C-alpha cells in the first residue's frame, strides 16, 4: 500500500487539479481541461503501484504546454500536504 505521506500528496494534487478544472470550465477552456485530465488520470495507478515517475512526465507535458496554472511539474517533490480535509480523510481511513 502507498505510504500515508505519498497518499496525501496524490490527494492534494488531485484537489488542485479539480480546482483548476473548475476554473477552466468557467472559462470555457475545453482543450486545457482535457490536457489536465490526461495528466491527472494516472493518479490511481501512482497510488496502486507506488511509482510516480509517469505522473511526473504527464505533469511536465501539461505544464510545458500551459504555464501559470495551479499545477506544476515538480509538485510531487514539493507538495507537503497540510490540507485539513485530506488529513481528516486519512485519519478516518486508518482508524476504521
């Protein structure tokens, strides 16, 4: 199973991606929404096989095409999730 800190990173990246998708939907930017969905669709596999190298490649491809977004290609390395919602979800998952 994926380590708790890596799960927090994956969930936080997913959270930011969904916020970005919502903002892009409001701006009617279907192409960038599709690109971001392509970049993030690997997250379940990252959690299951404990390998983030493909996610890094997908994020790099996305950020090279779209600058100035919430998502960055080095997010996995920099993300230290302190999001209360994610922390609460982790606690309930491990206590049950």
